[in-house]
């Protein structure tokens, strides 16, 4: 699954990232690289939670549609590619 992620530079505080398609899926890091690494881990953890609850992971949204959301203006977009078996086989 390929989830779009938006990262914002937080002046004097590093970077904050959000996965818009996954509720409660956000993180913070001192560098862009660390933030993206943490975001991948956060996405896997969120997908694990959904799987454990018997819920189906949401379909990743369309990047171009997400970019049009004013809440994400000025963000840096990335795609986090998570293999489905990375979370579904843990339980």
C-alpha cells in the first residue's frame, strides 16, 4: 500500500508529518529523513491496530486530490510504501 504523507517544516522544531488517509497517524522528527522513517513506522503501527480490530485499512487517497486541500499548503509530499504483509502477518 502506498500512503501519501505530507510533511511540514516547523520553524525551530524540526518536521511534522501526517498521513491524511489514516486517522490519528502523525509524527515529529528533527530531520526530514528521520521524520519519514518515523512516519513509515507510525503507518505500520496504525495498520496493525486496524488489523487487530478486524478493520480493513483505508484505501490510499489520490495524491493530486490531497494536494488541493488548503490544510496541506506548503507541505512536502512523500509516498510511504508499506507491504501489506508487513502488518497483516504480525498477529
